[in-house]
RNA sequence: GGGCCGGUAGCUCAGCCUGGUUAGAGCGCACGCCUGAUAAGCGUGAGGUCGGAAGUUCAAGUCUUCCUCGGCCCA
C-alpha cells in the first residue's frame, strides 16, 4: 500500500476553548461576582419593566443556623420559578425575607446567659431584645451568603425582615385590624404551657416523647345521688397526672357507658363505681383482690350525683361539691370510665366544665407551682414543687402520700409508659394550663356575613394548588382548627398592643391605635414596652383605668402578615398583592400557608396568593428523614464545594419535589453524569459554530428535510417546555431537554451531520443549512438551560459571546411555532424508527468483526416500499450504501475508504485516496 | 393513636385518574466500535414476581381491603 497523505488538517473539526471538565466549584464564585458587579438583578428588572408581572412571594426562613438541604431545595425551586418566568418575558422580582422573632432565638440568647451565669430576669428587657435582634441579624447575613451561593437571584441588598421597624409597625397595624373589627377577644383557655420557659407554646413548639409516669386510682366518695345505693360508694378515677388532683372540680362519665358497683367478695369494705368493661383492669391495679359486682347502673342515670374531694377536709375550694357531668370524650379504652375533671388543665375538661358553669381556678403559677394561697401544697410549703416534677407526682410524693393518708389512693405505680408532650426547645415536659390569652375568633360572622373560617375555606376553593392534594390538606386543617391563640408570654416579638380592663375588654379607638402604630414605626417593638402610655392614650382615657398588655404575638402572625408589609407596603414598588405564588414545604400547610390565609382573610376577606405550590421533604438516600442524631445529613455547602451549585440545582429540578424525595452520593453521581452529557452537547455546538458567520445563514425553506425535521422537533420541545414552566413541572422540563439533547441531537442529528460538518466545503448549502440550524439550536438550548444551570448557561453564553450581556437577560428563544407543522413529519418519524431497526441489523456483523464502522456496511432492505430513497437513508443510517431488496440483510462494502472523510465510496480508487467530494473541497 | 401522602429496573422518572398486546424512557452498568466532540462520541445488550397479601374482574402496575416500610401534620 502506498503512503497516503494525512488529510487531518483539511478537515473542519470543532474548535472551542470551552472545557469538557466543568470545575464548577471553582468557576461559580467568579460568575456570581460578575453578576453582582454588573448588578444583573437590577438590569433584569430594568429590562422587564412594564411587562406582565409574576410575583413569587418568599416565605421567610427562620434566621437561626446555617442552611440545610431543605432550605436549598426551597430556594432553588423559587429561583427556578423566578428565572423561568423571567425567561418567558415576565417581570418576576424576588424579594427574599427572614423570620426574625420568636422563641428559638430567645432561647439561644438565654443559653448564652446561662453559660455566663447571668440571670435573664435581671437583664433589662430592651437589652435582651437588642441581643436577640443582633443574633437574628447575624444569621440573616450568614444565610444570605449561603443562599446567594446557590445561584438564587434576588434583591439581596434589600430583603425584608420581620424585625424591621416598618414590618413591626405593619404587623401591629394588622393586629389592630383584628381588634377594631371585634375578631379579637381575651379568653381563658388551657394552652400548652412550659413551666420551664414560663410561656405558652404553640403546637409547633411541642414534640412528643415516650415517658414513664405515675398512674393512680383515686376514690371520690359519693355524697348525694338520685340512686340511693350510690351514696357512700366511691367513684374511682384513674389518671397519669396526679398533680391535677388538687385542681379537680368534677367527675365526667359517658352517658352510654355501663357502670358496676363492686365490692370485696365478703361483702365488707368500700363499694366502688367503675365502668363494667374496665373493672378487671382496675382489679389488676388493686393487686388482684377478689371483687364482685353487686349492682350496675347506666351512665345517663348518674346525672345529679355529687361526690366530694378526697381532701375536702382542707375546706374552701376542696369542700365544694364535685358534680358528675356527662362528657362525650369519656371512653372505656383505658382508666375506669370515670374521668376526673380539672378545667384548668385539659382542653376537653375545660369545655365539658364550661357547659356546666364550672370555671377554671388558675391554681398553678407560670413556673408550675401551686399559687401561694392554694390550700394544698402551696408555694412556700416545704413539700411544694413544680407540678411536672417526677418525684412530686410519684407514688411516694406529697400528693399520693396525702391521698393515701386520706384513704383515697386505691392504687399507684410509677411505670406507666405513654407518649407525652415536651417543649421542643428545652425538651422539658409541658402541661396544659389555663391562662388569659388573646384569641382570634374563627366562627363569628363578620361584616361580610361570613365567619373567618368560612371565608378562608371559600378562598381555598378558588386557589390553585400544585399538587392538587394540597387543597384537601389545607382545607381539613382550617376546618378543624380552634380559635387562633395570638398571645405569647415572651419578650422577643411584636407586642400585643392593646389596653385591657379587668374583664378582658380592650380599648378600641382608631385614634389611639394610629398613635400606637406610629410609635412602633419609629421605635420598633420597644416603643410599646417603654412607651409613655398616657401619651398614647391621649386626653380621652386614663391609664389608671387600663392595664397595658405585655404579651407578644405568635410569630406565625408576623409571617402571616408578610403580604401586608412586603407586597403591599410600597417599599418594593414592583410588588403587588395578591401574590401569584407561595412556594413552601408541605409542613407549611399548618404554618405559613395557613397563617397567611387567616391573616389576609381576617383583614381583607381574601387569600394573599393565587397559587400555592408545595414541595415534599428531602430524605436521605434510603428514604429516611435526615437528622443530626442519625448522622445522615448532607450539607449543601459540601455538595457545592465538591460538585458545584449547578449540580444541586439540577438535582432539585429532576426529583419529583411534589413528593418526598431523596438525595445521596449515588443520586448526585447520576445528576453529575446527566450534567456532563448536557455540557458536552453545548461544547460540541460551540465547537461546530466557532467560526459561524451570519452570511452563512440559510432560509428554512431552502434547507434539507433533515434540518427542517430537527427544527420541527425543536418546536415540539419548545411547546413542551413552555407548558412545563406554566405547570411548575421542572422534572418534565429537564427530562424533555436532556432527552432532546441526547437522543435527537447527539445520537441522531449531530452524528448524521458529522460528515457534512467536517468534510463538506464551507460554502456548501447543506453545511450552511446545518450550521444555521445549529445556531438556532444553540440559542434555544442555552436559554432553556439557563433557569436550571444558571452558571453553566452563563459560561456557555459568554464563551460564544464574550462581549454580550448575561444570558439571564435574554428571553424565551425565538422558536417559530410554525415549525411544528412539518409536512414530512410522518415520513421522518418513520425514518427514525427504521434507522433503529437498521442499526440492529448491522450489529451482528460488527460483533463478528466483519465490519467495524457502520460506514463499511451496505444495507439491503425493502426501500422501494418506503417513502424515502436509498440515498437519504444511507446518509441517515450512516452506511456506505442502501439497496432495494425483499428482506433486510447487510453486507460489507467493496469500496475503498476515502483518506479524508473516511467514507467508503465507489469513486475512491484505493484506501486513502480521495473521494470526488473531498478532492473538490480541498482543490486537489 | 388520628388525618393526608408515597413505595415501578442500580439511579431519576413515565405509565395509575378513564383496567386490556412481550411494563417504558434517560442515565448508569456490561460488551463492541471509533480514535477527527477523545477522561468525549456511536451501537448493542443485560437488568423489573410494578413494597407484600388477599379480593373484584374474562383480564390489575392500574380498582378495593388489609399488612409493611417511609414521610408530613396532628394528638
């Protein structure tokens, strides 16, 4: 074989500096710095000025601690929404915010005090609040940098904080709207109370854990009854909270429950009243003594029966009669079927007693000790103590001892296992405790004629939920929730700015309220606590007649008011209310989605949002919840440092975020692989277009069918992507995009046109058409990718257009919808499927090493029956030639291989010589 | 304990509402090709008792019930 020249230098290979290896972790910070330097966010606002708005309102994360993977997902999703809406051409501002008040921060400051051995109560409240403020500010700064690093674009220089004076003033104003409209009331109700933190807790602040408690059976001697046999008998109640016995006021029974009177076998000793179904269990607790039923009575017959407290000899409160009252919640699941009622310390007790005119007595002080003037175990008594103290309640503790001495303690054991609520911060047990609290009524008709609950429910009906099941979830919660408890007995928060009289009525004067709001706007929450209240009251009222309320608002009220102080305040003029979208985790059905809805419905009669998008929780690789104690957490910062933020963003947009979803090393590896393929497609396009000149451009009508088919596919993709954006369906979006890049482009179009790109003459119309389409594809794909791979898209864009502005200022690509209508569409779909079949036919010959490249194959097939010719299909299938035949077969070609284009063609004289086309191109 | 939700190839997901050919895709993996997208590109292939059990039906990944595992919220 003669020595043939090397034609490599005559081939037009792709040329680009765009590296295959991304090095995102190193590159991204530089891109971020450039965006910031050029004020990309500001430029984008300018560019979209006057356009249709899309308002995504940010739910504020709590300003405490570094961000975790859940925050990352949430913020990335928000950024995907904002960027994709902006790509559509809308003006989609994003104002991030933070939730700054509340117990967790207070707790951190108190913890610092404890370390320094300082007593919190000795620190002036204003100083304490300042420290909380500083602490929140510090974490806002930390989290801001962490969020920015994710590539989240927004008005980071001007976020909203719930502790801004403006915000606090608006929160106060919103609160006073509830007061002025009469939806606010002061009530006394048992609320979850933490004696350690000396505060009422929200449900969200409570967690349940298994504990061992003391269970006791206590006898209440019956003194009066319509049923004569009952007089002198002992009603038996069972409880796991002995400390509530000193506050007992009644005994509840179930009307439909059957009760037995039982007594020792020998007919001596006391007679006990217990539910028939439960007396065996009762007997077991008594030590399996022999008992027998001597009579039975239906629950409803117990009405009018009266017992006396075991400690009635103490007189006063304890000497009062303890009536039997009917209550629906009494069951025969456990206990004795008779339930001792302490309206101070149980929600059910409270309501059952209220119906019978029995009011709470407020026996337990805020630190969990019976008040000083209580007759049994009062503060100061040497045996007194915190009522949740284990020893206090134990079978040898003061309560049990006194009951035993009084002959009323029938059984006591310290090993009862059950789930019990604890404060999620201090992990200490909490109690129900009746205290004066401020409430918002759910069920009183307002001016509209509808109650707050009804308004909220009808607004839920008109909101769009993604996914749809969120509607049901929010609905059932709003349907079932009790009145909203607004008050907290804490320091770090927005004050409940009302003046109350002794009966709980509050001053309701718009002029006073206006002065209060103004004061808070100037001086923040401290303005209330340190106010000259007489000045606020003016001349009309005297401070002597009013008590200044010092409670603060539930933090959910703060964040529930963000629509007022962010969307409506005018501080961010490009916002408006209601928002187009609220986007948060599914846990916010109980939280922000609901508090915002109630706040807005109570003050404006409508929801503050049009759409509600919920995402699930991020779990570990095995589907378990991440927790520090399990050691299965994944730090977003580490992922960014190793893989880059674009990988995390791509992950967030591929998982089904509407459900709970997973993350782990293997998943991230998959995401990285997906990223690499996409990146390489961009690299190829950049290389292929490196010297593309506008003069090369060819009109679509003059293009080969293959080019027009690809434009058709692009137009289909375009429609799919647009729809996905409107549905917030990012997994569908990314899937469609990557499938297109991998299948339609890399494995099909690019592969087929490689010969054309490398070997045809630069002015060949086919090559020009191909590059024209490549250019169109490039412009479309880099834009499509930009919301997701915000850094990489910028890198791609800047590689091709170093002097242009950011890719993120660009709008949705100019893909002509008419391309969707392609007259040869069916034919080309068939070509694609037959191409697949053809490669399968070639495969055996490759496996047997008869041929190596498909270019060596000649294909026999019933091509005359098909709507395309031999030449077309040979090109598309990348084979040497196609011949008509009845059945499929493949044979190695006899032709020689062109030394330049490597095709095996009849006009090549010997291997390494040039084919006619190549000879012409290089002018040989 | 209650309400709601989920469990389809190694991974991420379609299919389930409106039961009906051998359950699909991409990635990964294995093998092969190419060595002019080269730590890339192309091809072929293996891989699933659709969480488990029962039921309805001529027919169930798809409908029903129970169980199990996991999640969110609540008690």
